[in-house]
């Protein structure tokens, strides 16, 4: 029986080397620095966007309530309650 993929045969041995201790420590420090920068910039940005979104939400809710109040038969309609009397002519 022949092996159709000789590169996967048992005659080849692969060894993996892990990065050294200094490289691992440096990678952890770089990762923590990136996370710290993201927290410093993204968290305040998210809070500012949340506040802006809430302000717009409240603004449009108030605008909608005032628009409804000015609609016919609303509390700020401005018309007097007048009854129409039909006369026989």
C-alpha cells in the first residue's frame, strides 16, 4: 500500500516552539495597553452617545405630546365648545 500524501508520512517530524517568556510578557503588556486605551476612549464615548440618545428621545416625546395637544379636541385646541343649531328655513 502506497501513501498518496508522502508529506504526512511518519518519517517527518514536526516540532512546535512556544514563544519565550519575555515575548509572552510583552504580548500581555501590549494587550493590556490596548484594552486600557479602548476603555479610556470607548466607555466615555458610549456614555456621551447614550446621553445624546436619551435627550433626543425625550425631545421627540415632548414634541409629539405637544402636537397631540394642539390637534382637534386636544387640551390646547383653542376652539370654543360651540354647538351647531339647525334652523328650519
